[in-house]
């Protein structure tokens, strides 16, 4: 990791290094443009420093790049909310990491943000792959996690799965509409459920639209652009 930090120092101003035990080796003096987390062989106890950093209100909108394999990335996303905005594999080259940083910073500066709420990890991964590069994307796996996320951040658009355990899409949207500054945020329902009662309960909440799963990329981008332009 120290080799990576040293090499990044040639291209960027590196302010702080968070070790795996959560200790901050050097204090940040200005707000960073990007947070890069190198996560190899992580555990929950080793994530406390990153969790605190992610919950810092002054840094909540700073894009985060995660360098990790898929197993460590899954554990990271389970405990760190909001999750990373982009990920590269632990074996990525220095040039690939620099490219990911530059792309993430550029996207953060010019893009709208989208929150995707779905209990299906495959669906989340698919939708994220469609949106990465065009929008700043955050994904959560339940309505409850969506509410916690919205206490800290206000996305420009929410993609909300209709049928989820514990708290379904309509129930989640009702609670979202009761939150300050969330009454007019566009919400697009994602549904693979054909039950009439569920669909009607969604319609009665006046969402900005519906998309049938599995979602088509072109249709998804067109619908998001439409609600943002409206």
C-alpha cells in the first residue's frame, strides 16, 4: 500500500492515510476531491476509521474509490454506508487506478446522483453497470438502509424496487415523502411483480414512472433523463 501511496503522490496531493486499524496517519487540511480506500483482507473491526470518515458530514459527498477484490468489496459495502462510488480490483495497475480516480472526480463534478434501492444484489450490480460513468451512483439493499442514507444525502433521482422483504417499495416511498426536502425527489419504481394490488399501491403514490425488471439500459437512461429534465 505504501508503494501505491508514494506513486500517487507524483500525480495528486495525498492528504491522509487511514491504516487498516482505523487510525488516521496524517490529518486532512483541505476537503479532498476523492477518497481512495485500499481494502485487502478487511474485517468489520478494521473498518471503523473508514466508517467514521464516511459519516463525516463535511465529506459525505466526496466520491470514494474502493480498491478490493469482490469478497472484500461485499464486506465493505455491508458495513460502510454510503458505499463506494466506484471499485477497481486489488490487482489493478497504477494507471488503471489513476484512470478510475480521474473518471470518478470528473463524474462527481458534472453528474446528477442516483440512489438505487433493491434487495437483489444481481439487480443492483446490473443497474450500477448501466449508470456508472453517467451518474454518481449509490446502492442500498433495503428500504431501511435507503432511509438512513437519505438522512445524510439527497439524491437527484431514486430507483426503488417495488417488492422487497420487511419494507416494500410503496412503504419505503411513504416514509421518504415524510422526510424533509424529499417530497419532490423523483422516484422511479422498478418492478418484476405482476400482482395488481402491489402495482396499484405504487401508482397511488404518484411516482415519476415504472420500469419492468430486468431493466433495459437505454430505457433506464431515457427515463432518468426525462424526469431530470422535467
